[in-house]
């Protein structure tokens, strides 16, 4: 990021080009401060308005701005002359105003967006007037990396700010708000997925390191599209953080996030979805209170190192590379909600003793044998099951066949987000009766069946009898 | 609907703990199936059983988690203490070492359950009087010192098995009546299911069941 006060001698303004959009001509002002530059497009009318204020309030000489003109204003020659004139004007104004740097001039050149000091100044003003709303917002406060980097730099480097009423930047306000914030979202929004430069500048968002220690009472931190190397002082949040989300940050191991040795005392939810994690490693033990672990969209192949997580109740590992599950109940304990959709699972045998499960999502796997479902039939606490997107979900009477394995429990089982309908349950009962008949026993006539079902059953029994005759 | 298996008003969660081979799975089997299971295999991780009982006219469903006693499963079984309303701590009266380990089981239970969890000490295999290694008086004193309920039982003959499970339920029910146990707390190990006509009481919100009561018979 730029810092004007440290680079006053290395600051330059140029107008290198212009763009024509319909009626208007935009002059691309390139501001260079030290090693950083950015481009900001301005129209002549904006120059004119700026000039009026500067003349009135800051004593800039009146006649240095190129004149207004009415004719031939779109001819290239005229625009070129005006470009040169405006560039000369800006340089003059910058030299004249470089000690005072009036707000209107700062904003015109975009310093408030790319310069450490001027950005913080704006932020302080905003936080002073909106502190209550910021702190009461349920969704927390959104920071861009630039803001946090500016804060970190400002606190670490002595920036020589001239004493002038216009240059008061009350950093205390910012720190005060930060120390009270409970939910913070930090997102790096580069120009595209591969280009990490910030808007129209040469600031590389990936290289900005920032310190999280100003957040003293943070409960929830959401990080997106950052790299872990950018974060300093994440460890300072260990005592307060309850929820930590690190998404799309190319994290390659859980250890990169939880670091080592010291416990995360309050952490209950850890969401590391959309990263490059290949393994569930033992650093999770540093978060003994962890209840919810979300590792969707990674590259995990086995479930391991979770046996000691005695508070874990939700585990979500959707869209990973898990192909086989063996005796899952010896690897994870008392979990209620398990999402393993979009993996390559073929067999349900490994789930057969996960008695604690209330909800199991196995959608979009490779289960094709209906017999696999019998392993789930004994999960007496299960009330929500998703199997859609598996090869077996395309079978005729798929729902009824699945529900049949659940016996008495079937009527309370939400399968693929739908409760069983009465006709489905009737069919399940019919299949059950048929099975009993086939096994040579007398069907239990105490089962409550509606009249229509009895007729249906009769027909089916007749049909099977006929089958047996031929 | 006839009195189906879902006609109950409370769920109590139990956990059975204790050293390997003291007869935890056999106690569960005796309680749920009323049979003795000879040659019971080692439990891998955890097993599960349910039975509906009646306490003071209330139907209560017991969800019982039978944990593996082997040390290698200790980590995984620890997670089942969470939300247990009752803990049955079992030792073998013919093996002193299983009795000596009780204090470590008790520490785990106290650390991992909530204060209102009822802990019941069971000295199993009391049919093997000839091989007795721990006296009734000694265990009884230990139970008293630690505020535990205590009984000697036999999963083989069925002696006192029902009593142990039922007494625990009575004590839990008493805690509810006294208001000592907060039903709304997630980890209380007790769920209240107010009876609804024609269906499992208190299923998930919005679970309307169209056509269920229009059954033609």
C-alpha cells in the first residue's frame, strides 16, 4: 500500500491516456507513490469542480486550469492538448498543496482508497459516527485486507503526519471498535481468481500481512480468499474465538490454521471448506470443545484422528475423496449429524454401528446395491437420510425399498427431504407381509391396513402365487 | 394407532461403563432381551439398545449406550458420556482389578457428564459367590462415600438387573420432578415428548402427517 507522508518526494501524477465513453472523455490519472501506483479516471467537469473548491478554500491560483471549451471538444487533437494541460495542472496543484493535502484533493486523486493514512482517516470518521450500528450488526463487520493492513502498518511504523486540523486521524476510535467487535469477516477481492491486484492499482492483495491482535473479544472470524501467511497474531484469538471459518484460502493442512501447542479454549465450530486439505490431522486436539467440523470441498481420503474429539456432534466432509468407510463407530464417537455427500462411497457397512446418528447425508455417492441399505436399517435414532444421486436412487420403487429396511421407523424417516407418503408406507407394509408369506409364516393381521391396501395386497399375493405356479 | 413402540413421553440416555469383561454387554442384553448371552464377543467401540419402561405411570424410553471396555476405544467411548442422564458403572466382584479401576471411571464420569447425571454402581457376577474377590461391604462403603447408588447383580441369572436400570430411571425422574434437571438443556440426557395422537410424539417441527388419521380402519 501507498504511504504519501513517507514518500512525498517520490510522489508523482501523470495522465498517460484517456478513454472515450459515449459523450464523455475520461482522463486516466496515474498516481505514483514510491513503488505503488494506481489509476483513477476523471472527467474534465470533475477537474473543474475540484478547481473551484481549491481556488475558493485553499488559495490555488485561478487561471491554471485549461479553459472550458464548447466547440471541437471531441477532436483527438483537442483532447491531447487538454490532457497535457490537465497533467500540468495536477502537478502544479500537488506541489502547491502537498503540505496541506485538502480532503477534496485527496479524494479526487484516490488517496483515500489506496493510501494507508488517508484510508484510515476515512475509516476513523466512519467508525466514530457509526460505532453503534457497526457493533450491533448481527452479521458482524466486513473488512477488506487493505484496511487491516493499513491499521497494522500505522501501528508499527512512525508515519510523520503534519500537524494540521485536517489531518487528524483518530486511530483510537478504530482500535476501540475493533476491540469490541465480536464478528469479523475478512475477504480479499482481487480483480479475478488468478489476478490478486487490488482494483486499478499495483497493490498485490496476497502480499499484505496484517495483525489480528486488535480484536480482543472476537467470537467469530470468517476469512475468505486469503493466504495463511498473511495472518499475523491469529493465535491471540485462541481464548475468545468460538467460530472460525477459513474458506477458499488454499490451506493445505489443518495444522496451518490451528498452529501448534496452545489450546483453542472456546472453539466450537471450525469450517475449513474449499481448501486443499488432504488429511484430518491431530492438531484438532488443540480444540477440545469442538462441536462442528466442516471440511467440505477438500481432498480428504480417510476419516482419522477424530476419536478423541468427545464433543463433536456435526461432521461434514462433503465433496472429498473418501471411497471406503470401515467401522466408522470406532473412529468417531457420538455424532448426530454426518454429511458425506459427493464422495465415492459404495458400501454402507461402515456406518452400521453409528447408532448416534440422527441425520446422514450420503447423496451423490456410488451406492448401487440396495442390500447396502440394510446396514443403515438398525440406526434407531436416524430420522433424516439422503441417498439421492446414487445409482440405486434410479431403481423402480427406490423409496419404498429403502423404507422397507427401516421397518417401524420408516414412517418417521425423512428420506431425501421428504416424509414417506401414506401410499408409500402402505406399500412398505405390503412388502413386509409378502416377505412374511414367502418365509412361510402367517401374516400378522393385527397390522393396521386400509381397505385399499388389503385389495392391493390380495392382488399381489395372487400374482406371486401365480408366479409360483408357473 | 395402537400402543406402538413410540408411545412414550420421555427419553432417558444411559451409558454403561467399566473394565473389559465385567459384563456390560451382558447386562444390557439381559435387560433388553431378558436372556443371558453366553460367549458374548468383545464390544467394538459401542453398542446400543433401547427398552421402554414405566415409572410413576409415565412411559419412558431408555436409550442405552454400551461402551467398549478396552483401553484402545477409550477415546471414542468418552464422547458418549456427553448427554447421559444415567451412568451404570460396572465391576466384576470376582476380579479385584476391575474394582480398583472404579475411581478412574468415576473421574471420567464426573468430568464428562453434568452434575445431575445419576451414577449407579453395579457389582456384576454375584452368582459366582465362590470366587468373590470384593466384599459387598467394601463396595457399599465406596458407593456411599462417593454418593453412588449401589447393587450387586448377575447378568446370568438376571438378579437385580431390572432393579438397577429402573432405580436409575426413578432417580432421574425424581430429579425432573424436583426441577433439579433442566429438560431444556441440550446435554441433560433427557428428552420430553409430549404425547400427540396418531404418531410419534414430538417429531421434528413442521412434520405434519397428511392422511395418517384418515386411515380407513
